[in-house]
């Protein structure tokens, strides 16, 4: 059995394209549909009720397009909405478990986590890390300015470096592993690495999430049988499609975007 339907992916903005990129590289034949809720980014400063509502909006849109799986490429939505979304008919993959597994595998027990305010307040990473590595020392900090800096394309600017230095001071020489607990943050990996130094391992959950997608495709027998073509990449956003295309091209590099458009999901 095979399934040529697309894998659906959503995030509050364009940061989840870091996850799409890893999925496409690992599973190049699979078609992908990405929904970026750019009109309502960031989710990290919203209430739990609002995060649940937005997540339902997103999966509703993707289900109308008959996707075979949904990847919640947003740490904030993964922290709050996975139990709700798992009631839907398609397999749901979040991004937190992959990041936790990679952190526990690499750490000696001193783990830092950075994310949005909502993700950090949920303690989802802290709970998940301690389940897999009891006794781990977990230090967490919200870094809310990182998302707008990435969305504005200020990846490597003096302002971004100054903000990173302020946020990350508490982690310097205190943790051996730092989880980048927001899908926007891998784009700042170079800057974060410069602040913390090479002794700190930076964990990006995107690659681990792609591996979990592959496992789920195998488990549910959902692999495509179209081995002749490269899977298409379609991107839809809820605001500013022209600007989003420029950002997406920068993030995805050589990978071809088949289509980008605007959608109203409210």
C-alpha cells in the first residue's frame, strides 16, 4: 500500500520551515504542505485557550486538504495542543519529544532550554527531560525577542547578538547542552553558539522530528510510491505572502518551492 497525499506542517510563522527542510531532505519524495500563521505570530505570548483555538484552525485547514499526517512544527503548540489534536483522524507529530531525546542523548545532566514564554511556562520540556533522565538539572529561560528578530530576517546583526548575550548569560558554563525550544531558534544557532562557546551542545529538534515522521510513515504504511519525482513543497500563509516568499527562499536555499499563497483560516 502507498499514499501519495501530502504531509501537512504548521507553525505560528515561518520558523517551522526549519522542520520542513529536514523532512524534505530525509524524505525527498514526500509532498509537503506548510501552513504558516503569519497573521497571528507569535503564539508564544498567547494564552493556552488562544493557542488551542489557533491550533484547531490550523489542523482544520490541513485536513480539508486531505493531508495524511500533521507535523506541529511549533514548540508552543506542541506544548499545549497535542492531546487535543490527537483526537483528529490523522497521525500527529510534535517537536518536543525529538528535542528531548537528542538532549538526553548528548548531555551529562545539565540541560538548558530556551523557548517562548508559553513554552517555558508550560514546563513541557522540563517534565519530558526528567522522565527520560531523572535527576537532570534543567535551567529554562524565555527568549521572546528571538522570534520577531528571525521573522524580520535579523539573523546575524549586532542587535541580535546583543539580545542573545543578555538572554543567554545564565547558561554560560552552567549547562553542557542547550535545547533550542522554538523552531525559529535554529536560524540563530551561529549567534547562540558564539555567545555560549563550543563547549555547549546546541540541540535543534528539527532533525529528530524528521526521523519521527519517517517512523510514523512506516508504522501507518503511508509512504508514497512516487519514486520518480521529487516531492513538491507548497507553502500557504495567513498574511504577507510576498514577504514570506522572500524569507522562505532564504531559509530553504536550493529547495524548490512549488507554490506559495495566502489563505484565511479564521
